[in-house]
């Protein structure tokens, strides 16, 4: 098979993996100062850092052959799809060639399981080793690791990769047992725990008295499929909160289930609405940076997020008695709950109000969404009056947010909610 054909198959097969944002790394130094690649800069493909930067990554599978038969996976062993496999040198050559043409700034490499987990993981790690040690590649490398691989291979992966990830696949261990019985949910979490310990050790100078070896400076992430089972949004966010707390993950990625050919009757006939994926990303930000908990974010009896308005706006509309908020006096925790205010804009407000009172004209200069914020705040020269009592306030806010829903979900899902 020609290299171009392999690339077409294995790049397409990698599209289902959403966890390829390249944030959280730092610059690698070269022994002689002549290495190639960079972890910074602007790119041309569709990977996005949390601050909105577009990062170009060559995103491929080493192979889409797989010995597992996960019901939801298009690359499962029983699937009737075209198969291909790169060797180590082909991936290395593609990465360097694409970089030199200024197509990419790094590599995201995953793989189906061939032979056994250790053999596959060894091939994945070897790609990274050759890029780093033979070609002095300093660009970003994200490796998708295999939970059942040996701890020694996982440790080697962390020496070469900027970020490692292990997919939990589905929101609950029960769903994983049903749809992917060959995979062990507890083993996945044990591997995540081992990676956390290695990452923590790499940051602890007190262990040896000197700078510890570099190990996955971008941390670890995971991904779960949304909509392949009946798990509701509350349970999904509970799982995410647990993963963040137990393993200090940098990100949990949510991937809307996509119907596959020759699908099992156990799978839904159609994909969930993509806006559900977007709402989960927004809720995820609220959990990590805005001081919300799952019970505040998901209040409906069905356990699902409101698809018409973002979860922060939904909370505000349900708690109108806490508004309007005085932007010049409210504490940071309350400012973060005001629709239209993100983490950055709250920091700007806190800084500006130390100098003088924030007024209506200052809001535009602070780059906040006036249509979203004005019903919920009070200023020396502005008061919302009875806007909070209007029965159609939710409909007004839905119209304000409609513009967001025309953006590609793979892009806007990664940005912070305001």
C-alpha cells in the first residue's frame, strides 16, 4: 500500500479522538541548539488550546487494526473497514516532512491494539524516541497510551512525550463492561494513577535534591464518548469531577457518539445533538475554574443539561434572587457566576476597580458581552430595573446565544463559558 493511502486511512481513523489540544507543555532545549520543532506558535489544523490558539498537529493512528471488539468503535476487530499500518520510520518521516513544510507543529499519535498492549505501546514509544533522540525534534508530542502496557513502557513514554492520555472510553465502568467487555475500567484507572505519581515525582525537587527527570510536562488527559449509552449529563460530570480530583488530569474531553457501519443493536441509531457535547465542555469549565459543583450545574430531574442556554446562564436564571450583582463590590466568587463574565474579564474588573469605580462605558473596554451581562449587574450609572422579573428573559438570552450554536462544535467546545 502506498504511503499516501495509509495516511488517508489512518488520519481519517484518528478523527474520532478529540483529546489532541496541545496546551500545557513547555519549551524543550536542544543539546547543540540546532534541534527542529517548537511547542509554540500558530498552526493550520483543527486543534485548539484553552486560550483559543490554533495548534497544528499531525494526528494519526499507527494502525487501525485492533484485536479488541469494542461495540462502539469503527476500528473494532469485527468491523469491515479498510485497514492500514505505518511502521515507525514512516511516522517519523511524515512528522519531519510535514514540519519542514510548515504544515504542523507537533504529533498526536494513537493506535489500535496489535498483537498485545506491550507490543503496540513499544512501537508508539519508539516513534517518539527516534524523533527526540535521533532527530532532536523539539515540537509537541502527545501519545495515546495503552492501559494494559507495562509500567516500564509507560515510564519511557513520559520521557519523550509532552502529554500522555488514557481514554476511560465511557462515563461509567458498567457501560464499559457492557460495550467493551475486553477492557478493564479498574486497570485504566490504575494506569492513570501510575502516571499521576510519575508526573508528581517529576515536579518534586525534594526527592533527590536536584531537578528530577522531565516527564510529560503537559500532564495527562482522557476522553469519554457521550451518547453511546444512556448515562445522563449529571453522571458524566460526576465522573469528570472524580477524575480531576483523583488523577489531576489536565483535561477531560467529550466526544459525541458517531454512528458506525454495521452497528450493534445495543447502540443508538443516531448521534446525540452536538450542542450536548458543547454544553458538557462549558459545564466542565464551570467545575474547574468557576467554583460550581455538579448539583448546581445539573438541576433537572432527567439529569440532563439545558440545550437552549449554557449551564452558567441556566443557573443564573434559576437563581434570580442573587442578582443584580454590584460589579464594584461583589467578591470574586460571585463575579464568576455572572453571565457574560469569564475568568479573564473578572480579573480585569478586580484590577480596574482598585483604581476607580467601574461604570457602564467601561464594560465595552473590558471586552464583556453587554447583552448577556446587563440584566444581571448594577453599576453607579446603570441598573437593570425589572429585567430580571421579565417572563421572557430566558427567551431573550436564548437569542443572544444562538450565534454560538452556528460555530463548529469541535472548535467552540474548547473555550471557556461566559
